[in-house]
C-alpha cells in the first residue's frame, strides 16, 4: 500500500502571495489532518478533514484554510503569506473511524519558505 | 488547554545502552491517548508506541516501552539496547476524545536523541 504523499516537497514563495499544498492519503483512509512544524512553535495542529467536512480546527488565523475532495485528497491554502509561515507542513491520514482512535500515518512534509 | 512538556532538549547514549526520555502532560480529560513519535533527519514522523489512558498496563513494542504514571501525568519512553538507527527527534504527543470524536495531536517540543557508537 502506498504511503501518504505530499506535493510539492519544497516551495519558495514571497510575502503576500498565496500557496496551496496537497496531500494524498493512504488508499481507503478518509481522514486527513494537517500540522505546521516550526523551530519556534514546534508542531501545531491546523485542522482535520473527514469525508469532505472539516471535523476539527486548531488555533490558526483564517488565512489558513483547507478542503477535502471526494477521493479524500486534501489541500491546504495559505493566503497573504507572512515570513512566519515558513515551516514544514505535515499531513497525516487515518481511516477516521473508531472515534479517531486509529493510527495516524504521516507524509514526508512540504517545506515552505517565505522570502 | 492541554500541554505536553519534554524537559530534555537533547539526550546522548552509548550504543547498546538504555535511555529514558521524559514527558509530562497536563489535562483535565479522562479519555485520551499518549504517543511517542520518532522524526529522523528525513522528517517523516513515525509512530513508536502509544498508550491508552484507561489501560494500566504499560505499552511495549520490542525494544521500546513506556512508564505511564497517570496520577503523576507522566509518560516516559525507555529505549533498550540503543541502536544507531534510533538517533532522531522524539516527540511525546497527546490526543483527547470527547463527544465521539478526537482532537488534533498536541506535541511536546521534542528530545534530540544522539547515539554514540
């Protein structure tokens, strides 16, 4: 079974631009969660999507948004990029069943650099 | 809000020896899981071991075991017979469950584990 894939792996943008990151979960998984990892703040939960609906949300400004498609692939979008948005963005997939008690499998991440 | 604290930014151990990584957490929830994740230089997060709060027996996965002290809100990871491949960042994480659903993972700041050959 193929693992979680994230595209692109590396991205360079300038302040004020917007960016879209993509995550393809493991086949059969319906839940996708997104996390931001920075040296200063560590790993922080952004949001979770399950069956095309946002099921949970972390404490991030509205510039961070996401969506999920019928094939469970998910995208996250960051508008009006700031220098502080430079980070490794990780997505994790799981079946989403069992009340979220199933294991989450992480992708390799997308490294976003904002100049 | 739940918090996870890892007080050891870096640990070093000789190959084949045993090392224990510390983690404490703060929560008022009763239904939760605790996890240890490993993040090698490749940055891919890998689940090492997990513990359900309701289970008193400490989880074990081969050379990895935990010491779960629920009253003290402590969740340490013991790695026995350390191997060079164990070198990585280790993150303690927490996830609570309520209303039939789960919150996102809350992570500690991580412990950088160095294995000396």
